[in-house]
């Protein structure tokens, strides 16, 4: 590989497994063509050719390596640090997620993210937008998840506009529940203003789900989670979202949030509309142990990677794993191929949000890509390239 402006890389294509010669000129792929190298096996030793896949795109992430996008005050420097750390983990584009809190705290977080993007070129390149998860969600126990009930409220377009001003226009996704009066008009305004509405943390009726989709809602936030422990057999809001052909489904594939059987069903029903998110909290990337989350909740991260409340081990305290872990889980379990799991974490969300990187590994596309090894059990990220620039630890 050259060290100058033009780079030549040899790797195995993540879908075909065939050796490819990848030429990068500046920030784009100049060419991607078959190479003469002998193909290496899927269980290649580290010294063999790595695999190459498009850069990972995370539509929902709350923090990483001790950096919490919802711990106040949020510092632009923390966003810069998180961006670089996520790049090392293969994530080339992401949507920092601001969750339900007071109006003032939400505004402060949005301002910090916008400030990071205005002062740090890497943040500006990698932060594709902001995901606002709440406060326009269900106040009901179960559906609300870990969000604080006292801050939940009906959708408020004027308030969202105030927050959008604070975010310098970077709010791209809003998770809300269409159970509130006025939801249809709110969704329609979001659509007209280029904001993707995702249904989540909801206790909406099937009719309200259908009305939301007709008004322009396009996605389901971590489908199967943020739900009541007990639901009517049918109809219910999970079935309704599964059945709606216009709704893309996001899934947390960490092995703890939903069982393999549910993942398998959603992938079969949604097909190309299924996408993966990490929904990772700030404890992702940190070693197992006892922690205090958000400065107020005692939690345990187990050796297996599960994060639960210290005093109620049966209750999850969020996801503690990034997208490569979820790719591992799906591919290792046989629910889908490694290539399909990778697509659900890269080009599918990129295409859904109409990012330039949706072209994937194609000549002329942005050179956002990852070199990795797949052991048959685990993905090992070796190098990440963002806009043709190498990011490696």
C-alpha cells in the first residue's frame, strides 16, 4: 500500500471472498477490480489478506468508551474523542443519540454535538446527523424503557424547531410514539423538513401505527425492545410494525435484547428493510465490572458482555456492544451470512439515510471502508479508512 495520496490495497471482498485490488485516489475509490492473488480461506491467519467491507453506519448510539452523549455537560472534545475511537472500531458514520431529558439538557447536548461538528473536521465528516430518541415517547412503564417518565411529553413542533436551531439543523432522526394527539400532523411536518420519523417506545394502537406510517414515519426503533412485558396476542404494535411494508426495522443484535428466533422472523419478514444498530451506551468498550451509569444507576457489565441493573439482574441497562459484535452474533449463529449482517450495518442504513457511502465498494464512491479478519466466530477490525484516510490504533 502506498503512503501518498494514492493508495493501493489488496483484500478479499466481503461478499465474494475473492481477492480484489482497491485503488484509492484522494477521498474516493478510483477502481476496484479482481486481483491475481490466490484466494485465502475464511479462517485466514492474521498474516493473510484481510477482508474488506464498507464502513459501518450506526443510526443509534449513545456513547462509547466512557464517553456519554447524554451526560451533562457534554463536551465537544468528548465528541471528537468518541468519533476517533468509533472509527478504530470500524464505524465511519454515526448518529449520536440524545435521549429523553429536560428541555434544557437536550438543548445543551445538541449544541455540543453541533459545536463539535463545526470545530472538528473528523466529527463533521463522521457525524451524519443526530438521532433524537424522545421525549415524545410513551409515558407508560415498559414501553418507556429506561427513559424517565417525568420528561415524556406530546410531540411539539415548536420545541423541535428550537432544538433543531440549537443543533444547527443536524437532527435527522426523531424516535416518537404516535399514541399522542397531534402525532399525524407532527410526522407530516417532520417529513416535509427532511427529518426521518421512527416509531419507538410506543403503546400506540394498530390504527395509530398505520396512521403514522401513512403520514410519513419510515422506521421502527429497536423493534422488539422498549415494549411492555405483556402484550395482547394480536393485534399489537409489534405485529403492526412488522406487517407494514413501508417501515424499515432496526434491531439490536447483541444477543441479549431479543432472542435469535425474533431476529430470524424480522429478517424473513422485512428482508432488505432490516437494519442493525448498536444502541450502545458509554460503557461499551470498557472491561467487565461494576459501574455507575449516567452518574446515578448502579449497573454490572458481565464477562459475557451483558449490561444489567445491579439490584435487578433480570433487567438490561442498555447495550454494551458495537456493531461488529452484532455482526458476529448473527453470522456465528447462522441467522444470516456475514456479508448480509455487514450490509445491514453499512450500506443499508447509508442508503436509508441517503448518505453518499451507500454506494459501498464501487469506483467513484467515498472511500469509507474497513479491513478486517473473520475467524468464523469473530470479526477483528484491522484498519478503518474514512474518506480515504487511514484510522488505525
